[in-house]
């Protein structure tokens, strides 16, 4: 059975806008992103070819989650909770990716490289 397509609640639209504003602000720090890949210990993520290899999902914790949260412009408490999950989905949908809330290679690439607006 297919689910009908629903318009996201107003809260999600506001959250998506906040995420995008934060991403735009962070996009001005491009030089800092370049250095992030070279110091993997600084963010607690494992990096290969300029991207974290960590797959993150709701319930995960740690320094890599905190790094993700800083890129999403949500409170960085190192816990991938509901607010982070909603921000990931909003970002994925904005970037034309499947909004599943799981941060894998395509979502990392979008967040860090090609979908900053």
C-alpha cells in the first residue's frame, strides 16, 4: 500500500530553513572544511578521500555525531536524537536525496561539498 504524499508540517519547514541558513553560514568556512579531512581525530570521524566514512543514524553518539550536528546547525550535544534526525531528513530532501535520516556517503558528500544552499 502506497502512502500518500503529504506536505511537511510547518515545524519541519522552519527547521529546514534553519538548517539551510546554518549550512550557508558554514559554507563560508570552506578552508576549515579542507582542514577537517586532514585531522580526523579532531572530529572523531574516520575520513577517506575528503569524506567521513562513518554511517550515522538516530541513537548514535560521539564526536562524529557532534561534528555532524555542527554542520547541520543544530545543538551539538553528541547525541543523534530526534532533532538531529529531523534536520538530516530536511537536508536530504532539500538536496534531492532520499530522506531516510541515515547519514551515509551521499549525505556526507552533499553536506560537505555540493549542497550548501
